[in-house]
């Protein structure tokens, strides 16, 4: 099966080359430092604060209740070890 004989768009090739080497031209400026700080520290802090404050509003179940959801058998084994039971 033959390949298409289509010449790629030069603008797209230039864009692809720029994306490939973008990290070579990065410089820390006040703007990039500010944006990095916002996305690495401020946004996760706000999300963590909201999660911490709204966590109290969620229903809680007694540890021996069957409604406790466990994500893996390893977590289930640790949970049963805490209760003093075994499978």
C-alpha cells in the first residue's frame, strides 16, 4: 500500500519544532515565578482547605458497619487487623 504523497504544511512543521524545543528557551521571570507559585501552592492549598472544611459534612459510619467501602484487599486486611479479625 502506497503512502500519500502530500507535503506537510510548513507552518505546522515550524510549530512542531517549536513545541519540541520549548524547554530550551524557558526563563524564570517574575510572571512565570508568580504563575508557578499560584498553580503549585495557592490552588492546591485552597482545594485542600475546601476539602478539609467540607469533610465534616459527610456521613460517617461505624467501623464495624458493612457500609465502609474498601478499595483493595490490602486495605481490607489492614482494616481487619485493626479490628483484631482475620479473613
